[in-house]
C-alpha cells in the first residue's frame, strides 16, 4: 500500500504550487527538442501497436497531455492534485482529466495502448515504486507502451538518491536499476534516451526517458 503521509504531503504541496508550476512549465516543450523527440517516438510506438487510449499519469496542468493529442493520440490525464486537475480542465476543456493515484488507477485491466509517466514517480518512496510499475502493467494492453521519465542518480552504487526538490521530497534513479524493476513488472525495455545536463540547467542531473513494452 502507498505511504499515505507521503502521498498527502506531495498532493498538498502541488495543490499549493499549482498556479506557479503551470506558469513555469506550460511552454517547456518549446525549448526541449529531445523531450519532443522522446514523446514523438512514444506516440509512434503506441500507434504502431494498435493505438488505443493513453494515460498521462501525473499530468499536472495538462500541457503534456495536450501535446500527446497534437501527436494524434487519444490521451487523458490523471493527477493526485485536485488543483492541478482544475487548471488542466480550465486550459484544455476538450480533454479528460481525472483526480487519481498511480497506485490505484480507476482504469480497467488492459484498457490502454500507452502510459506516460513523466517525472511522476520521483516523489514516490523507492520501496513503493514496484507496486506502481505493476499497476502500469495492469492497465496496459498486451503490446502497449510505457514511457517513463526521471532524473538519474550518479552511479550504480546509488540505485536511488534523494534530492532537494522545490515542491516535495524526491528521488533520482540509476537507469539500469529502474529498467530492472520494469522487467520484473513485465515491461521490457525497448529504448532509452539520456540527456546530459546543460550549463544553464538549475539541477546538474542527467535526465532519462525509458521506453518499455508490455509483452
């Protein structure tokens, strides 16, 4: 079961920061060609595997969900923060956004062609992440794809590493370690993209996108 104190702390923190967060990140993809490329590959993989609905889990104010729609996907968003969901509904009234937890999704088994988890696991205590990956596996149809994004820890000796996030306590992951957890959950890695930090980045962390497929 998820740590309710951790979940409540994160939800409340994002409720309080929702408006500022939306203003900061609404146009973030415009200056992130590698992020757009990763999302484009994900969209093509989902479409090539038969399409279907795509859930943007931890969708925040909805800008990435909307971008998935621009890429031709039938996407909807889920977030634990009611304030974030309200902003998403205001900004993208033609899309569906639901309040919910990644640990217990109100989605039928095998209902989705794709799951996007973009920096949405970083606030989850590491011991709880395997259960969330199992939930991702449950809602994906056979052949469905997951794209998961996160910040990398420094080396293999640090499979997870706490860092000082502006909103709530957060964790970085060694990519091979998280890929191993994906395999255990029944999600086989297809590809990965690693972005080295730029001199202007506030945090000097590598950013990782793992694309995985349900067998």
